[in-house]
């Protein structure tokens, strides 16, 4: 109707012919094949989300799946470092080919497109969101069984864009043991519920430090309250990862495909059921 202002809540009509269901999903590149998309999110920064994303991609690759990582953290990209990749495989008239790790994991990140990886990306939200969508529409993802989207922290432009534009099959929420996690986790879960995206469960990173001399587990960040929080939402705690200098060293040296990922077994199982 010509008088429609787009606000259905203020409209008294019950038979509006202009009221149509609208999908904001972006089309995958015609040359791409991606079967499942899992987003790895955190309500706050500094919880090791990119490390968990990388470990999950490695875990699924070891199970025989072809995996990929889309680095949606445009202003803080670090996934290329984890896999030791510095440039894409090239481009054609059909699109851009992602970088390929030593083990065959496909990786796309803004840092692969910058002349200097240390250059800051000083873009406004809509431009950043547009770049993330282009990683889905313009990149040629080849025969991917599981794509993991490394999200920026919080519930802002990019998470909203990813949830609306990509066919997300589930999310994994990464947390740490601090007390403020309760509020942060609630925000992440409620955003997923608002977007009708299933939460697969939680991964608690930096859960403890194992003493190299006696083997005792030390709760560096205090006692965890994640079990109670997870129970309140009816969601599982899928993994508790320790502070491990070996993992940090592997990440910094592009060797994430060499780390032990046994602790991610339950996370991988949840992903397979998504």
C-alpha cells in the first residue's frame, strides 16, 4: 500500500498485501560448497575465542572433515597467525581463493588482504559488516564440511550481520571463569535466542593452570561458576581448557595444527549433531 511506512506494529490492517517474509541471508559464491556453519562467539574480549576457533577447526579436520575458518573479527584479526598463512591462493573472475594451511584448512581474514598486517583497519561498522558478508559471497570455499566463523566480541554490528546474513547452524560460546561471566554469557545466549540460532554449549577457556611440578590444578581466575550458569539456560559445558603455554607458543608460531586437541572432543561431537 502507498501509505505503508514499514512499521507493521503501528498498522491496523490485518490483510496487508505488502507484508512479506524477508530473508537477509546472503547467497554463497556459486563456486563454493559449505555444508555447515558454526559461529564461535564471546560476550567479551580476551577469553581466547580465536584459539578455541582454531582448535575446533583442527579437531574436525583430524576427524576427516574439510574445514574452514572465516575470520569475522575485522579489527582484531589473528587467525592467519595461528595457521602460519600470509596470503590468499589467488583470484579469478569467479572470486577470491582463501589461504590454505599446511594441513589443508581454508582461511579467510582481512589480514590476508592488507599490504602490512600491522596496519589498523579504521572502518565504520557498516563497512566492516560489508567486508564480512563479502568473505561469504566473494570467496570460493571449496567442498567445506564445517566452516567456523571467528566472531568479534560483544553483540554489535558484525555479530548481528553474521547471524542475519549467514546460514548459521549453531554457536559455541567461549567464556572464562571470572564472576562477571554470568552477565556476559546471558547477553550472548539471549542474542542467539533472539536470532533463533541454537546454542550448542559453552567452552570455558583459561579454566585452570596445571602446576608443572606437582600437577595440581590452580584456579588462577578464581572458582568457576559456569556450571550453575549453564544449568540455568539448560545448556551443556562442552570443555574446560587450561592455561597452556604450549598452545600459546604454537599459536604465535603458526603451528596450531600440531597442538593436542583431545579436550575438544565433546565440542566436536556437539558440532557434528548441529
